[in-house]
C-alpha cells in the first residue's frame, strides 16, 4: 500500500485517480468492497462541467444502483493535478460510501 492510499484510509473509504482525458485510471480495491459497484462505470457525468474546468470539488454526492438492485450513495472529493509546466494531467481524490447517512435522512423526512 502506498502512502497516499494509507493516508486516504484515515478519512475516506477509497482513493481514485483520473487521467487528463477524465478517464478513471485507478480506484483502490476498497471501492468495490465498500460499495458493491463496478469502478469501471462512469460516475462522473453529472460533474462533467466542473471537471472540464479543472475545478476542485468536495463531497459531490451521487446515487448509483448495484447489479443486485441496491441503491448506493457516494460522496466524492477531488483535486486537479498539473505538471511542472502547468499542463492539466488529471484528478486525484477520495470517496466515501454515505448510503447509511442518506437512508437516515430519508427516514427522518418520512417521520
């Protein structure tokens, strides 16, 4: 385990990276364990404009459905990466499974 992955485990469920074409290139193995989702799926479409402007984002929430039909909520945070010449090289960030929190909020609204 590299130091970035070890550090991300202190405050997130998984670590991820994207290349300069906004393609997911790495997701730590905890992603599948924590969510039941396939990391190859495109989770970024709703955040595409911010990504294309190379903006940082924090706790971007998305909802997805597993192959078993279970709803999963994710909170994603990311920072753009640039090389020494200032060229955009992609993103790196962390994610958390916030499904339990979202279910709790839904129950409160129902009461």
